[in-house]
């Protein structure tokens, strides 16, 4: 193994390097009603999924 693929050993456990995987960003067309509706729907889904985290951050 090379140094790039070899992980770090911590407390006897080899930690492999993380792979950074980014989703492909799709362009959003805010000017059309369909694009605006898609963006707002996505925003609502994210807020609903992370509601507990957002509330906890608001109370900090």
C-alpha cells in the first residue's frame, strides 16, 4: 500500500482515509414556477428531516 491508501493507526485500529463524495449539483431555475416549486419542496424536506437539530441549534 502507498501512503495515500494506507490508513492511520489509532489505539491499534487502522483508520482508512475518508472518501469525499459530493452529489452533483443541479442548477436551479428560480425564474420558472416549476423550478421555484422544486426548490421550495427540497427546502421543506431538508427542514423536516433536520427539525430536531435546527431546534437544538436555535436554543443554544
